[in-house]
C-alpha cells in the first residue's frame, strides 16, 4: 500500500507517515535519547544500540508495508516534520480483522499528548483504510506511562492477561485495551 502525502494521517499537530531510510539518523537520535525509558519495555532497546539497527528496522518496515503485513509510522511534528516517535499496527489478523497497536515518543517530547494522538490516528487508519474492527493495545502492567497513553487515547481497558509479554528474559503480565471503529463514530465494514 502506497500512501500519497495527502493521505498521511494528521490532526494538524502531528502527522503519521511511513518510515523512510533517510529517517535513520533522526530515529537513531530519538532512540538514544530515550533509551532509559525504552529499555524496560522494548527488547530491541539496549545500551549498545547502533544506527545500523535503525536502518535494518526501517528496511523491515518498508518491506512489511509493501506486503501489507504491518504498518509502522513515523510520528512527526505537523509543522516542521521533526521525528517525534513511532506508532504502528502489527500482528495483523486478517480473519478476525484486528491488529496490535503500539507507540513510543522520544523522551524530550513526552507529556505533550503526542502518543495518545498518534494512537488514535493509527487506529483510525486501521479502521478506515484496512477495514479492521479492533485495535489492541497490550501494555505491561508496570508500564505506567504507556497505560496512561492507552487511557488518554480513549481505549477501553478490558483486563489483565497473564504471561502475555516477553521482554528479554522476562515474562510479564499485561493490560489489554482496545479501540473499535465505533469509538470513532465509524460503522465497521462487514
């Protein structure tokens, strides 16, 4: 699926767009800035994180976009295009028309409402463009920042899932939240 710039999800404050290989330096800088916040929750975040890992990740996201298997977005400032973080839909289940929705925002821009905005824009993209009927936000029970984002995005808390997330060698319980088309006043496509 190719998105034209006019089709990029935006609310006038942030814009979501597919990652590009020339984003690598900005993404790498944001990850390095945010390692302390990311490491407890993201297996890929580690002290020796290198720009080559960023390039590899971006190349994989480009491939998954082309295959329509996952949709990773750069969260950018709608005014100046600066990279603010990432969001996306992955683990798509075509049969049940649902996907996992994740997000992260660089540390210097946290607390500004960016992640809830991004989550809502990504979910709306899934409902309107992909025909999803459910976006799931699965957050480790101790990840208070991400739990607040899920709540602020308007996602519905559904319960605790035992042994749901692996982070490095840890198995963690997680809180399931969901967004549906009805949360946006959209009638689900049959």
